[in-house]
C-alpha cells in the first residue's frame, strides 16, 4: 500500500498541473482541487499509514504501546482540508464573478483589465 501511494500522489499532481495549464477557468478550479488532494495524500504517506493501534495511552501506562498510528498527520490533514475548502470556495466565487463580468471562462480573454 505504501508503494502505491507515491504513484497516486504523482498522478494527482501531474493531472492537477495539466488541468491548471488549460485555458478554461473551470479546469483551473478542478486542477487546484486535484493538487489539494495530492497534498493531503502526501501528508498521509509521509506519516506512514498504519491500521494497527490507536494513538491512545492505556490506563495505568505512561507511553504508547508499539505499533501505533501517529496522530500528527491526521491533525495536519484536518487543517489542510479546512484551508483547501476555503481556498476552493474563494476560487469558485472569483471565477463566477469573472464569468458574470466578462461572459466567458476563457483565461486568454480575461487579460484585458479595462475596456
């Protein structure tokens, strides 16, 4: 499983960058979402995923018994999900407003600042 995840992260990064280089603003938003998912998986992969052992100290002990899941990547992922959700909401609102003003989602047509 840990050998497959780096390839999945690489594929998501490649797909996200490809989508962000397209001319459509909607594809830019989709590429941004793919990159955020790749970042989440990268943090999980760096934290060494394990299905064994909850990170809870048993009663009467002072340390965690081995093996245990590291809770830090889980906390980082929760923070990253909230940040990426806010970024996606802002990007969608920005793209929607740009579409209302210009009538197109083509990024090449959005280069004119004043008419």
